[in-house]
């Protein structure tokens, strides 16, 4: 496996990279009053590594990395005109939004791909408040891996009051020594193992060394893992972040000691800055054993605390999701198959593909749908509109798979038969090697919906299927 390199290794590669701009200059995305928005996909030079380091040639939306932050109020319609200035086809998927099938952005399945020079208008009204994001669903590995992603924030009508709100789009890049995006997208090694892990993790389009905070302030931090493949487990040294939503959907507020955030997952945290004025506290990602690194550091101003009293953390208002009826739910099984047996290299061998004459490394229920979506994909099954379903998803492989269902949110009922607290609503459930998860939802949105692993290499090489509703 390509070793994960921390920011320090990248920085050590060139003295010129030693000074990196403060995170502060990248934290506030240009929030555009939504209604009508232009999202262009252009080749752009972007200061990912910062300082006087080389610029990185990226593909992105609206000439920036990440793309423009789109913000609407819950229930407010949004209209986005996408003009494709890439040398290839694209589409935009609004990850986690429950929207009409024709707006879902899956090429061939829900719309014609947007050809170079063409435009397409997406129009929908997000029913749920929360932290969502947008990304291409065409040549996903390259387009997302080269920088095409942005935040879509749907504000509650009554948000939790905080001193500041931050949105962190976290991305993981595989860069060369010259800070260019490394070639080799879609290699068999990446595809059959952990996916294209990078060597440079950025927050809002830049390596981050510090994040200035004031003692006593309350921050709402919206985290979005937009990585192609990197699973993250975040620890906030000296702090007690309270999780108030996962994948945009409110949860029972609870303190997280180590926040698991797989590709495409989001978390909304309320963090009271309880550190000492003048001190520094790291945010560490130690998901991969032996490859832990720090994402950034909370750096306290010297000024005394803004407030010293403890604040309660109220729950966010619920979204209008339909409760699945578990007693009458129809049961279905999905088995995730394939991949290398372990990280022991090619010696490990492929598993579970049972001589189907199938060259794709992954499959769901014995079938490998590959690519990003195309015309003529045969649904694995047809779900009845309005009916409740419980899906048992069995991961027979040796790898993690963050499984995403389009057009719906689902409750996670159990993991390895152990009930999940409060049956959290999610749209992307990270399933550990050999783990079985049960999810429940109402098939309430008619159309053909993708269900796939959000490790982009896994998706495009077989861990994808289509569910038809109605
Ligand atoms: Cu963000 Cu098909 O996914
Ligand atoms: Cu996967």
C-alpha cells in the first residue's frame, strides 16, 4: 500500500513549503445567496500546499477549491446552472439530498451526461436541513480526485445559537513531490484494496497548520469528508465535541471521543472552546494504525475566556423523515464481496468472486456494476413505493466500505446485531471488514437510485448497484 504521508513529510520535501498560510484565510467560503448559481468546471492552479510552494493544477467548480459554498434555508428552492468547461462529460450529484430522481445527477440513469460546453440546470427544494455536499458522478475517480466538490448547507429555520460557524471540506490528495496530482487513477492495487489514499490532507483547499480560536467561544463545526478513499477518526485534544448531526440528520447530542468519518460522511459538532488562552490543541486523525497525523491545531488567542459558564447543547429540530415501520418492513439482503484478502499485497489473492468470469474486483450479490452510472443499468430489485424496508448489508470483505444510498436517508438499526444508539439516520454507513449492518427506510422516492461504496475506486470497480422504487 502506498504509505500515508503526513503534512510534515510533504513539508519536509521542500523548505519552500515551510510557511503555510493561516487557516483563517481559507475558512470562510464565499457564501453565495442561493437561487441561481453558476458552477463552472475549469482547470485552475490552486495553492493547495500554500506558502511559496508550487501551485497545483486542479479541476474544480467556480474556479476554486472547494467549490462555492451553496447555502439555502430549509424548504427554499435552489436552482443551479452547471456549465461544463471540462474536456470531458460531467454531472453533479447532490449528496444526501432527498430530491426528484431527475435531479440526482447519475449519468445515463437519471440524466444525459453534460457534454463539454453544455449546460444543465438542477432545481430542487431540500426538504431536510443539514450539512450536505455536491460532487461529480461522472469519471468520479478523476473528477473528485482532482478537486471537484463543494458544500451544500441547508440551514434550519431555528438553528442552535453559536458564536461562529465553520464548514470544513476535508480532502485527501495524492500529490507528487512537485505538488501535482499524481497520475495512476484507477490502478488495480488501489481498486482492490483501500482505494486511492493520498498523502496530503487539506481543509477548505489548503494544508492547515492552525485554526485560531477564542477561549470560551462556542463553534458549530460542519465537517465533510470529501476524500476519494480516506477513512478518518478524529480526536480533539483537550476538547469535548458534541455531535448534533450525522450526514445532515440530527441526532441525540452526544460527546464523541473519536469521530469516525468515512468518505462522503458529514458530522455537525458543537465545540465549546474550553482550552487555556494561549495554548494549542491538535486535531488528530488516527484511523490508520501507525499512520496517524494531525489535521490542524486549535490555537487559542491570549485573551481571557469569553464566557466561563457551561452551556447546554440542545438537539437540532428534527427533519421531516418518514419513520420506517419495522413490524411490516420487507427484508432484503446485500452481500459485499471481493477485494484482496488482506493488505498483504498481491500474495493475498482475490476473494469470493467464485469464477464468474468477472474481472471487476468487487461485487454486490454476485454482480459487479462498474463505472459511474450509464444507460441500461438493470435494477437489482424493485421496491414498492411507500413500503418500509430493512436491508441487511453483510461485508464479507477485508476492507471498509462506506455504503451510500441515493435519494433516501435510512436509520442504522444494528451493527453485528448490536443495536445502534437512537437508530441514527444516515445516508452513508461505514461498514467495517466482516461487519453486518442493518438499515431501515421507507422507499418513498420514486425512481432508479444508486447504492454504492463511496470509496471511489470501489464504486467504479464493481461495488455498486441500483434499486428501483415504484
Ligand atoms: Cu456521493 Cu453516488 O454519491
Ligand atoms: Cu468500498
